[in-house]
C-alpha cells in the first residue's frame, strides 16, 4: 500500500500525499507491534488508522467489539476496499454497498478500491463500477494489472528493448500499452495449439525479457510451454505473477480456480 501511495503521489493524485503519510504511519505501527514496543489494540479490518496505536503498560490486548459506528468513523480517514467478493460477486453488486459508500463519502472519507484481479485495467474497472451504478474515480482504483505495469515502468524495463510475454487477459495489455512496453500473447494465443507430434517444438522469441502471468480464462498448454521456454532459455527473463489467489469470484454461484493455479503451472 505504501508503494501504491508513492505512485499516486508521483502522479499528482488528489489527497495522495496525506494518504501515503497515513500508510507510512500504519507500517510504523505494525513494526512497533511486531517489536513489542506497543500492545495491540482492537483491529480494524480494511482501514488505515489516522494516528499510531498507543497503549498504556498493562492495557488489555483483547479485541473490543465495535458497538458504535461513530467510534470507527471518528478515528479513520481512509477506507480501502477489496472488489471481488466485497463490492461485487461476478457481475452482481453486493447488497448495501451503494449506501455504505455514499455514507462514507458524505462523511468526508477517502476511499480506495484494490483488486488482485488482473483481467481488467484501471479503465476497465472504472467502466465496471459505472455499469453497477457506482461513481468511482480512476485515481481511486488500484488493480494488479496496473501494479505489474508500474513495476516495469519503475524498473525502466522499456529501456532494455526487451518484450513481454503475457498469460492473461486484456487488462495487462492495456496497462502495458500505457507505458509503451512491447508485449504479445494473452488473448491472441487463446487458440494456439502446441505441436505434440514427434519432432514438434514451439519456437519462442529470444528477446522476451519478462513473462507476466495473470488470470486467464483461455489458458492452454501452448501458453504454458511458451512461458517456460522464455523463462528457462532467455537469460535474465523475469517472472511476474499478478497475484497468487487460489480461488476467484467469476459468478455469484460458486468460487472458481484463481490465478494461483496458472502461476503454479508455470512455476
């Protein structure tokens, strides 16, 4: 999260500097808890405290049940929401979400929406929020497709002149396009077939310098073979996984195999 806020600050996003300061504060508090410098107080899931946790010597370490919403709202300025399974399930909005978000905005709170799902870019998620009747700003959205592209941008991957092979969907490609990195694969290889007859082989691009693996509903053996060739035969080729989730939420009826299965197949 600290890295995400640093990126937001660099891009001049509204309220980013204050949000980053709170993230740094939260990290410092967690480190103090780990080191035993302070005693833990009641945890607040998905929220960044507005001040470091402080506890007097001998204070109770047991969690206190929240009985008054105002007590939480008064002490928290920034709320961070996951998307899949929190805001929506599949293409269905979860009951009560519009009211919760409206109430928080009316209270002057800062909201961020983060997701490990790489199938969409930030622009794609903005469209999904809009289709569900939610008014969310692009700068409030952080997706793993954006994180993968931002990593390559920060490490100056484009300057190497290398290409990226993608197992995943359009979200990763759209984010790579925004930073001018040459890529291929993804949906273009959904119908490619590995030549498994005697003497068959897959020719791969020796100029691939990174393989990004994100959730891919069209994953196939050709893609897996191409990825492993790049990683095992191209010196210095980077392996970037957008997330390791074991399951994901494609519909509201059941959980589905997540990107962890695709990453595991390549790893």
